[in-house]
């Protein structure tokens, strides 16, 4: 687990900072590592038609982050087609997938950087829900973590190795 800077003076600041660190400094590098290592064929491999490929998961994460944070909280303009994120079968090139997820995380980070801790309980509509900013951030961080686990599982299946993210914790 990554730690925050310790500069937060209240729990709401700590929550925003921790969310930014998880997304940008922990989850994104892990996802990027997997994307870079997998072949183009493996990025779009799926065990069956009911399962998602890594490519579909990346498209879905980008749509989710932009809808829940960039559009709804940051005032951005992004037309989301959620069904297309899962139904895409024409492979998007690896470099484009990496650029998309990097761009989406950075857009979210910019919104969170500008967010006032006092506004976390403000409510707004997103999808079919009415949610608070705090709930939306929590949802996006948890959602990324969930799908990152699926990406890591596919990585291990296809590569036959552990990515070694926690080797630094091993006793020598």
C-alpha cells in the first residue's frame, strides 16, 4: 500500500489525497505494466464470450472514470457508450489503450486536485443514481481496483508469471 504525504489536516483531505495516490501512483502503473507486457493478441483474449478481455476492461475503466468524475464532478463533456466498452471486438492498439487509461486517470487526478474537501457531501446525478462526491470517488477507486484484479489475473494466465509488484517486501 502506498502512503499519503501526511500533509492533510483533516480526514476529507486525507481521503482525496489517498484516492489520488491509489489511482495515479499505485493502480495506473500496475495496469500499464500489464498492458505493456501482454501481446496485442493477449490484450483481446477472453476465456469465453461472457468474460471481458483486458482491452475491454481498459475501455470500461476509462468510460467509468470519465463519467463519474470528469463529467459529473469536473464539468467535462464525454459521451459514454457503456455497452460498446464491453462489446468491442476490433482490437484497439496497445499504445492507444495505454494512452487512454493514462489520460483518463490524469483527468480524474486534475479534478480531484481542484476539489474542495468541503464539497464532498454535495450530491449530483450520475447514471441512474444521485450520489455524493465522496461516494463517487469511493466508487471509482474501488471499481478500478476490482477490474485491476481481473487484468492481473489475465496477465498471470497469459504470461505464466507473477508481475512481482511486492518483491520489495520479501525478506532477504
